[in-house]
């Protein structure tokens, strides 16, 4: 179903299902002889949501080789690889921020992110999670049922990022006079261009000098003929549909022209540094995205860390 202006969701529908998809990939990336990450909460959270396709994947009832085509640029295995590398990137971002003395963090569109439970935060650390109310409530209730306890002062902000979340964040105890660390992981492509700019503007207004921001940037540049590259999410969705997954992932994003995030931040009081997707994969010994017609565009996605200038 296509997006609408004020649509909402839980973790089994619409954009919420992508949070479950990402958690499933983290669960798979946490397995094996030498896993890149250790997220013990991802698998039970995915099972609790109950999207059968993802539950079967994390249980081992579906293998990537059963679903992915031999020449697919994107699929289950690629996603598990990327989520392993991506998770390490954002985990390292928070470790570096903490080492620099930052003691408040904000996870935007937190979904099934369990960093408030699995990372070793220092004393005096406050972690704010912002997401749809149904998403916030489900995760908190499920983790409490698992006996999990936060490793920081974890504060939920049940608010749609398209609404007045800065006020809700302040009311939850966020102090805009102190440096903060923000992550926008897997988020920006699901916002319209104007909402992306408003989000970045709000973060800037709330960020004291020395604050840090890390984001994942999705791009879809035209080729030399001006045509858009094939939609890899749509191709994957078609394969997954054969195994019972009926959400059209390509309908959930806003693949339209928008401001480049690193450039925008540089022009609004930040100093940004970028890492291309293939660079990130190579850093962890993972196969790079091939330079095919579809792969070349996808490989232009990048990861950005920015520091608020004084």
C-alpha cells in the first residue's frame, strides 16, 4: 500500500515491517562461527512480531540460498551482511561519542533497535528513543517480558517524526544545552524530502556544539541516459512474495529528488565525513556490491558522521 501523509503503522505493517526486516537481518548476522555482531534481542523480538517470513528466516526454516537468485544484487544474504556492517558502524559511533564525553543519545525511528539494552553505556547516560507509539509500546513490553533491563537511563518518546517531536523530546528530559549524539539509521529514505530537511533542521537546533550525528543515506542517481536504476527492493519483494511476504517494500520509500545529506549538514553548521557502502563492506571483509547497472547505483549509498561546529 502506498504511503499517505499521516499514515501510521505497527511492526508488522507498512514502514514498521522494515524495522522487523532489519531486526531479522541483525539476528542472522549474529549467528555463525564468527558473527560480526551480537544482538541477543533481535531474534526474540522478530518472533514476537509474528511476520512469518522473517520468523522463518531467523529460525533457519528459510535459508538465503532458497530465496536469493544467483545473480541478485540484493537479497537476504546481502541484507544480513549489510546489517552486520551497518550495526557495527553505528555502535562504534556511539562508543566514540561516549568516549568524547557525550552523555545523551537520541535514536530516531528506533524500531526494534535494542542498543538501550545491549550496549555498555557509562554511568549518567540517557538514551532517548523516538518512534510511533505502537512500536515503542510493543518493544518495551516484549523486552520486559524477556527479563531484559536497560543499560542506561532509557526514555521513550512515542511520537511520529513528522509531528512536533522536539517538544516531546524536551519534555522527556532532553537538554539542548548539552552535547548529544543522534543516529538516523535506515530512516531518511522513508521521509519526504521536505520532512528530511525539517528533521535535520530540528536536530541542528537541538544540538549544542560538539554534538554528533550519524545517518545512513540512500541515493538513486540516474544513469548516463537519465534513467533510474532498477529498484532492488522491488526485485527482492517479488522473490519474497513467493515465500509468503506480501508487503511491497518499494511503495514505502520516497524515491524522489532531495537534498544530499552530507552537503546539507556542511551548510548548516556541521562538519560531515562520509563512507561509501562498498567501503563499509570491505572494511569487514564482506563482498562488495557489484558494478552492474543496478548495483552501481545502490553502491552509491553512504554513511555519514557529522560533528556540530561551535
